[in-house]
């Protein structure tokens, strides 16, 4: 099916979008240090205090305006994230096993 002259500029849109996305991603590729260079790099972030208190605002379910402030230590926040991830993983795996494999 021939492309009409009115639609010809639109045929280049997917190509230009692909280039627009690919060029910045290629520019951000991490540079690995040479093997055996003998230099050690410092960690990108310093070690954080696990006992530091962190407070977050959490929305109350069922309310457009309601929120509450929850304060926990860094270690407690990390444990809560691990527990939530484990719960999701178990529930997804459990449904797979109940169906006699996926």
C-alpha cells in the first residue's frame, strides 16, 4: 500500500521517537574500570545510621484528605519493605502452586 504524500511525515515518527530515546540511553552507559587497575572506588553513598528516625506521610485508605505521619527507624523501614516483598512473593508463588504449576 503506497504512502500518500500527506501521511509521509507521519511515517517517520516511530523512527524519530526511537532515536530520541536511544541516544540519551547510550550516552548514560556506565564506564567500567579496567581490570587489574588496582584502584578501588569508594561506595557511592556513605553508610547510613540504621537507628536514624525517618518520618513519612501516608494516605489513609478511603479518604481523599486524610493522612497520617508514621515514624520508624531506617532498620524498621527496611524490614517493613522486606516483609511486604516477601508477602507478595509468597502470594504469587502460592497461587501458582495451587493451580498445579504454572
